[in-house]
C-alpha cells in the first residue's frame, strides 16, 4: 500500500495512505469526517474512465493512515495534503473536498 510520511508523533512516523490511479490531469479527493479514501471510489472510477489521474488519501487518524492523538486541525490537514501533493509531484491538480475535506482543501489552497 502506498504511504507518504508527513511527520512524527512520539518518535513514530505519521504515514498518510493514498490511492493513485491513472494518468492525465490529477484530481485529488479529500474525504469528510469520519470517512476514508474509499468513500470516493465511485467518483474516482468515473473520472478515471474520462482520462484523469485520480488520487484520494486517508486523512491522519482515519482509515489506513496513522492513528494520531494530535494534529486534528486544518493547519495539519492542509500540511499533510501539501506533503502528499509534493510527494506525488502534482501539477495543475483539481482538488475536491467533502465536509471536513472541503475545509482542508480551502485551507491548503489559501
């Protein structure tokens, strides 16, 4: 499973799980509270068939990402999204967010 390390908590890595399918212009999906990347599968499959590269991640403390006791705020969520975007070297990405994921995206985009 693909992960990107975004920091440390109590000496242990904070790893963010992500799905990355296809080629083309990237669309990055950020899920709501308390969901996971899996909740975007239908949308990801639709846009994958349209020729896009689709990416969704499990926010820290959610799904397959590291369960952290801290960092559950928009500053950390946006920094984690920035780390994922840099790790995947995404250019011209479209960002889609639902609920908390919408706040994460808005905070990331500034």
